[in-house]
């Protein structure tokens, strides 16, 4: 019997609270099929690790360490922001990938990322076929932005949604308590430069019991200062306070990012100050309400301590399914999450062709946004609710979550040539 | 037998994740002693509720609702930022308090706040004595800043410390994964304008296992740009990345707040942009490292979802002890937390005279800060560790914590005169 092919796994783009859960799904499933899959190598810092032949031997990690990946945020092998050019533009890069894969007997390529990496994955698959190199390329979905096509939702998003909803609820309780003499307006800036899925989740902080007044500013809706200010005034007059959840990607009617407006440093250079302080300043100028603002930034996508259980399970499931698909002979596909029913929430894993996923951006549908453009519809609530459900607490030691740091032992290089990406 | 005296309870200043746990301790304990304490009234929006005779009848809340206070952040009765002037300056205000108390047969005054409210509590006690009005005034400690004297630590602080340490750890895992091609520096701005206790807790994110490189910027240490930049460069060269925890209260050597430096809007008006973006900009200008920054703001002090169990227990205990002290005949005192031992951590409740607490600010001792001024010492770690220990998760419903909103039924007014504070 011939030696089984090895596999390569890499993490791509911005990391999430559950990206490592997908890695755990891949590694644990591969370990159950050593007759078909030999070693599983991970790219150190993503695809750059493949290009530079900097591979990590995951077989050197204990089962206990791999199990902890499920509870550990970010990217255990390192990720990168590195988009391969088109085949026509930089065929050498793809050729190098195949050379590295061939040198290490790699026949499975698992690429864990967003829309760009789905595209890369597809190109690698095409090139391998063109070169008669036997390779199965499977893309594993990941993105906090929830903007991938052909899957009901993206692993990574549910946990951010949960974090933002909880944080907005908590901060709103705070403002409500302070509003009589102090802060009346709280502004929280969230991620999602092009799609408003994360911003929408802020509106989930309110329900019939809490009755929290919330204004959401979506990247899909052009910002109009007068309309916004009128809504802030109305909410404060009615409730005494208001919470504003603003996407980092909100633009005005000319298409300019709010975060790029107006601030200059002592030398007159324009400064990217964040959308939250810009919104807060407008509220102060136009209404003279006392405000506070927060920018969640990495805190929201790394918050494994309050990850959604649904999200953790789905992230693991797509990793596991990717290996199963590879074993079933699939190529240029992605395990997708299929919503079977809403109440009770049921989901299963389907398969999506990469041609349907690559470079497509799924924005928040207009019917998920309320008519006035400042909130979400019941339809959106029904979609979001199950994705944030369940808690999957990590283990704690001395008051802090125990996150694993892998050994990340390098595989010996076999190629003579170096490559600088 | 004469009718037992009623009690008044008010929340003061910035709210915390566990302020309501203290309220729960007061109310549940008072309810066990109805022979001695009649009704417990809460001030709507703090002391302003007493001045305006806007009292809340807590007896209208169910035992289940009161039990949930322990799990609910912020201030369930509303708080306020309102400092009573000195007796000489505004005796009428104190007179009004006594009038309201007398009208409602109030003989116990429980004031839950920081240094300012300890001072108010003491003055109310003095004035009542001077007027021969029978009144026991007990201060209940609360502040995220941990700057109260005469207590080992302040309820509210442990939970913020835990939140900041966890968030710093999580974001650091994120930066570590991204650093090869993208973000190398993460900046987190935290509260604590005058004292560096919260900033110090950021350093707890690192331990021997995680080895996270962290720079802390304390309000107690004058900021020096060149020294700071050299430290950032050193850490990035050694580890590939660095996390910076900056107190909102950091000042330069001239005493100017970093957050007040340099930014002007389109009209040339100076803007308070936060310390984090100022630090991030310096890193960009001097080292050209890619950065991300976050401002936690209210998120940190409202984060009941990840409150410290120690903190929740201590907050409840000081509320309970305040009632016990009142029943024991004490006046002008505060239940204080006394550390009995570090390992294992043991604490008890002691009593502190308000004269020792009022208007005293406890800063981070110099021997809690490392020699270079950028980190904490083992002594500081030993102090902080037990305060963040234990998780006290709230109940969840549909993926979100179930926080209670009380009915807050108003007590019928008895005085003819209105009072405008």
C-alpha cells in the first residue's frame, strides 16, 4: 500500500473566537483516519507558511492540547492578510505552492478563511488539476462579518453577535442608571466595514423585558445627520437615554466613511479616529447631551470567554466536515451551514461549490433593516437569535481563561530554493 | 411598641457590575429584621431622590426580583453624579434631607458609593446629631477605581480587573496571530483617571504560560514618549507584537492628559479623543507598526457577564454588613474588606470610621509598579489575583443574560414643598 497523502491546513485573514475550533475539527478528524491522511501540517502564519515552506507538524501536539483549541480564541498557527494574485499575474506563487505541497507529499489543502481565501482555494484547485497534481482543495468558512455567500451563516459571527448584544445590554443598563444627571447617550463602535450583520446584533440587546432604546447605524444605510439627530432626541425624550451601535463602515451620502471625517492632528494630517467619537461629537454639538463612547475592536472578535455555543459547535462541525469531504473525494467545495428550521433551530452541514462563494459579499438584506433605517425587523431577529444561543465557557485558572499555546514545531524544509512572498 | 424606623438606601456615582449585589445584600438583610427596620426606601437616581422626595418602595418588589439584583449590573434604582456642598455652603440641602427622612420616619441612611459619598454620609450623620434627629448613617463602599482608603479593596473593582485582564489576554492572542503581516501593536484604553489599579490589572493577562508582552501606562507615572517608544520597539523585536494597556488618566511630564493632546475638529476645536488613539498614532509615527486600538469605557464596568465571584460575594457582604452594623447601633461607619491572608485568600468584614474614608484617594503604591514603570511587581500580582478569582455567571435566556428591571414604584409624597437640587 502506498503511503497516505499528507494534508495542509492554514488560517487566513482576521481571526475569530472560534477559528481554532475549526482547526480542532480538522485535526481531530484527520487523526481518526491515519490510513487515508498521513501528517497534518499547518501553515505558520497562514498561506505564507506554505509559500516559505514554514510548515508546522501538528502531530507533535498532544490530544489534550488539540482538544483545548476548541476553547481558545484567535489563530493558534498564526494567520495572515495575504491575498494571492490572479494566476495570470503571479503564476510563480501558485507554482511554488504546488512545489511545496509535492515536496511534502501533500494531497489535501484545507483553507480556513473568508471570501478571498475561498477564491485562492479555488485557484489552487484549478492549477493543480491543470498540472495533473493530485490535490483536493476544501475551503472552511470563517468570518466575523458573516458576509460569505452559500452558507446560512459564518462561523465566528455568532460569537461576535453575542458579545455585541451582551455588551450593548450591559452598557445600556449603565447609561440608564446614570442618565438623570450624567451620561444620556452611549455609543458603541462595532466591526463590519461593508456588511451590517454585527451592527444588527447590537439591536438584540433590547427585548420586551428590557425595553432598551437603541439606534443602529448600518453601513448599508447612508448616514444623514439631521435624521439621526432627530431620532436621538426622540429616544432621549421618551426613555431618558439611548444607546447607539455604529458600524465602523458607516458612510455619509457622498460615500465618505464617518470615521475619516474632520479630525486632524497637530500637523494638520487627517486622522482616522473611529466612527464612535465622530457620532458622539455630533450628539454633543447638536443636542448637548453628555455622552460616553466605546470602540470594541479586537475585543469583540477575540471574546472566547462569552462565545456562542452554537457558533463553537458549527465552527468545529465545518472543520470536521471538511475532512470528511476530502475523504469522500470532493474538491473545490466548502462545507456550508444550512438552516433546517428556526423554531426549534436546526441546522446541518451542506456542500457549496467554491465558484458560488469566491469573492461574493453577502450584505444585510433591506428587509432585515427597519423602515426608518435605525433598527432591525422581526425577520432579522429570527435569523440572529439562534446563532448567539448557548454559552460555551472555557476553563478558568486563577480567574483567567486557560487558553492553549501550541508548541508549533517546524517541519524540516526539503526545498533548496527560498521564496519571498 | 413603637413602629420600627424605616430605612433609606441610595446608589451614588458611577455604577458597577456588582453595585446591585450590595443593594441585594441591604434589602434581603433588612427584610429579615422587620421588627427593627420597617420599609426600605431607595432614592430614585441616588441622593437626588431623597432631595426631591422621590422615594422607591422596595417592599413592592418580589423576593425573586431582589434575588436577581445579585446578577444584574449597573444601578437598579438609578444613580447620580451629585456632590452635596459643605454644610456651610448649602445647609438647606442637608436640612431638606432631614425633612424628607423625618416625613417618612427614616432612621437608617445607607449610602452606597465612593469617596465623595462617604463624605456626604458623614455630614448627614453630623447634621442629624446636631439637630437631635435620630439617624444612623452607614456608608457602603463601591468604586471600580479601587481608590477608597480603609478597605483592602472596593467592591466593583475585582470585576473590572477580571474583565480587563481577560480582554487583554484575548486581544493579545488575536494580535499574536496577525502580527506577521498585519497588526503588531494593540492598544486598550481603560478607566481609572487618578489611580492605576485598573491599568495594573491588564498586566495580569500575561503569565508564565502565555508569555504575553504587555506595556502598562499608569496615571501614576509621567509619560515619556521616547522611553515608551523604545520599549514598544524592544517588545515587538523580541515577541513580534505587543499589547499596551493605557489608563485614561495618563499625563505627560507637564501634567497634561494624553487624551487632550493634539486633535482638533474641522473648526479647529480641541477634541477629547481618548488616550488609546493618541498612543496608537505615536506608534505609527515613530515606528510605522500597524496598530489596532480599543476603548472599553462602560463595557468594562458593566460587564456582569464575566464578573468576579469574589467581587460579587464581597459586594453582597458589605451590603449585608451595613444593615447588621445599623442594627448594632453603629453610626458614621463603613463596612470594610479586610484581607486576612493571601494564600489561601481569606477576607472578613471590618468597620472603618468615615473620617478615615471621606475624600481620601488611594493610589497604586510605587512598589506595585515595576522599576521601569511599564509593568507590575509580584507584590501587585499577589494583591490582584484573588480579587478576580471565580466566575459568577448570570442566567441566560435566548443567548443573553437575564438582568432584572425592577418596578420601582414611587412612595407617596408627604411634604408640601418641592425642592430643586
